[in-house]
C-alpha cells in the first residue's frame, strides 16, 4: 500500500519564508491553519506565542502539527514582546493588560474594532464578561438587601463592607498580577489599605462571619491539595517526598516555636501553635512560575515541578492537622485521657474517614450517570465541609483536615482508573473556580485584620527576624535532607527556595486562635494578635521574595531539556508533570558539547552552530516522518493505542538523538 503524503482534507498549506516579519496591523483571517511548534506552550497556535513562529514549508510538509481552526475577523497577530518591536511602553502595557487570546477568538460587533481599537481597549468578550459580573453582583445585592435589610445597606452594613472588601481585593490582585507577582499579594495589601484608611471597618462583630469564611476556604485549600497529588509520581517518589516534606517542616516549626517563646514572650502553647502555622508553604504562589519554567523545559527531566507540588501539599496537610490538634488541646477543656488521645484519634480518624469516603465515591454516583460531574464535586465538597466542621464540634479538630485531604486523594486514585485524567479532571476545575471566588475574600479579610495603630515596632522587627531565621534553617535542612535524592546542589537549592513562600494556610489559620478568645484585655488576646501579625508579615515577605527568586533563578539553577517535545494531547492543567517533556541524559549532552568544542579547536561558537544545525536537520526529518505517518493513522482509536503510539514516538525521537550524536 502506497503512502498518501498529501495533507488532510480542507487544510491548505502555504509556504512562508522564515524571513517573514510579523504583520504590523490586524490580519483578517476567515479560515486559517495553526502551526504548533513542538516547543510552543500549552498547545497554543501562532497567534498566542511571544515570538514570530511562522514555519517554513516544503513539499507540503511543515515543522509543526496540522491543526484547523476558524478565526473571527478581529483576530490579530500583534506580538508586543517581539525583540524587534520598538513600540512605546504604553502600547506594550496595554497589550499586557489585555492578556493573551483564548483558544477561540472573540466574536465582536461590526463597529467594535473601529471604536475600540487594539490593544487600547479590551476584546468584546472581556467587556461583556465584566458587564455580566457587574450585573450579577448588582442584582444579587438587590435580592440580599431585600431579604436582610440594613445589614447589606451601604456604607456601614456588615455584609456590604464584606462585599466591598472582596471586590477591592480582587481588583488589587488583578493589578498586582500585571507585575508577575502573585495576585494574593495585591489582595492582602488591598485589605490592609482600605481597613486602615477607614473605607471599611471590620471590627470584632465580624469575627464569627470571618471565622466561617476561613473554614470554608480551608476546605477548598485541602481538597485542592489532595487533587493536586499525582498518585503514580507520589508512589514512585514516596520516600523522597516524605523526607523532604516532614524534616524541613519540623525544623522550621521547632525554630519558630522556640524563637517565639523567648523573643516574643509568648507561652509554649501559643508558640507551638504559631510554629505549626508558619511551617506551611504555599504551592499556589510558585505554580505560575513553575509553569513558565516548564514550558521552556527547565527542571522537568527529573520531575522537579511534580516534587515541589507534592511536598507543598503534604506540608499544608501536616500543618493544618497539627494546628487542629494543638488548638483542640488549648481551647477545649476536657480530661487528661482525652488530651492524650487527641493526637492518635485525630490521625487515625482522619485517615479512616478519608479512605472510607474516597472508596464510596468510587461507586457513588454510577460512572455513566449524566450528572456524574456535579454529583462528584458536590459530594466531595460536602464531605470536606462535614469533616472540618463536625470534627471541630466533636473536639478533634485535627481529624477533619486529614479526612478532607485523604478523601480527595483516594477519590482521585479511583477516578483515574475509571478514565478521568489526573491533570484534567472536572473536579479539579470546579474547585479551581471555587478558589477563584474564595481567594479575594480570604486574603482581603486577613489583610484587614492588621491595624497600624495596634502594631508595635519591636514585635514587627522580632517577627521578621524569626521568619528569616526559620527560612534560612529550612533551606539548609532541605539541602542536607536532599542528599541521596538524585538532585544536584543547584536543584536542591531551587526546591528549597520554591518552598519558601507562605500564604494560604497562614491566611486561613492565623485569626482562628483570636476567635476563641473573648477577653480583649487578657494576655492570650495579645498572643493571638502577635500570631496574626507574624503570619501577615510572613505572607508579605516570603511570597514576594520567593516568587521573584523562583522566576529569576529558575533558568540558572535548573537544567534545560534541549528537545522539549510536546505531546499531541498536551495538558491544560496548571499542575506540572514529568510526562510533559521527554527525558534525556543531560550529562551525556554536556560531555558531547565539550567534545565538540575541543574538536573544533576551542571554537565554542562553531561547535554550537554545527550542533544546532544537526539538531534542526534531524528534528525536521523526524517531524516530517511523524506527520506522514499520522496521515495514515485512523482517527478513531482507543486511548490505549494513543498511549502506545505516544511511547513509540518518544522512543523514535530518542533514537534520532542517538544517531545524531554518533554522526557528530
């Protein structure tokens, strides 16, 4: 049977020279073809990249993958980050504010581009989305005001102030995200600002409502932590993950507890409570930074992104469980026997509930039910809420957090066996949406807890010193504990820096101790305020510095994979995985590069140019063969055949790499 080398039907391939420049005005496209390069991020096409990637075509074969897509007349190929772009800073800022296009371009009315030119105005989709949110908020407020009355009335109604601080925190987070810093920093500072300038006044009457909101946010954090874990990667790296999570966590918790006891003058119970909160890390802060590094091929050959996420999730669960046990011992007055049993009952009870409910979700609802997704999401949410609130009611506060994490993880294990993807399961998407709603409320309220008139300079300075001491010792502990984990010194240092930021757990747990104290003149009340102060300082300092260091040092501390081959079904999830990048032996690459330099008489540039030329030719030949083979492959195949074909393609690419090394 002869091969059919012609492209798929309804696809037109137009040869374009590599010297072609990016169009300098909007291009109208009725029916176009995306050419996706193997190193392009997240399966996005030519309109979504940050550099011109118009590929050359020869004899009907392109260097990418065929992909047909329809575009509206308002689609464009503006690339403000082009290195040859001399446009003004205002133009580039507007492009950044506008954001990247989505997979399906926005439909726009006929005169929209005329009155709202690119990029100084949002797309019609963005504009209509804002209008929808404003109308939903306004109509919801009208309904709530009709029901509860003055509580929702501006400007001093409690509910109105809560809504106002949430909206302002969301806007502050959007502005902060334009600087590549995490949005939660802007949310926290916004809550701090509007509280201290008098726009809102969240006094002690908000304590009960704020406490319920934090517990709700805690449920979302814990379930997302469980759904973020990759069962196969966690099993493969089980000893490394446990070692890198528990030992550094314990060192930082102990150091912060001892320092708080002797430098802040707190009692041992409040000091240990503070240590259990501070030792938690925030994976949500570094995930965007890891994603940007992953798309460039940094660190993925050894599964470093997966390792960072797994350790951070276990750290959070450990901190929340320890906090629940300590809090129950402190504020629930019971017998000595009950206090002794607090820890074991919380641990075994949490694991037992999580395993039981996760196993239940394997069978309920039935896997082919048309309401499968909403049922699973709602049941998992209800299980987390029940675990958190009911364990508090029973006096075993450490059992609930463990139960929520374990239930989410066990459910994910069974759901993946039934066909759901680890990275793209609908439950993770749903809880990601829940977190988008809860995040500005949580960080806005947490920032509003700090009042400048109640701060003491000595407490602030001591708190900063405790944080710095704890972070430094944690980094050294991580470097020592990481011996034998298969990571070099630079990679261990990068992991230690990535585990520096603190945010979500601190924001959710810090004010809970204060809610249990009613006497504002007691020493316990001042201790609880110190806990809030140190936790807010930890968010402000470690989040900003940690995110900046991960972004700046990632390309210097991590090795880059030369062939960052992107699978055809590339994941849309934010969770990194070693499956995204083909693994090669980087030590062999370095030796080959050094041998090539020596053979060329020390001319490193010549060796690199020849090596790149050989790489490009081998890669072009390989891609041509892959695309020809794909044209003959039936479209209706099973998932098992897809995985087998992907493994064969990866093997072929490695063979090409070996042949190229031998030829050089």
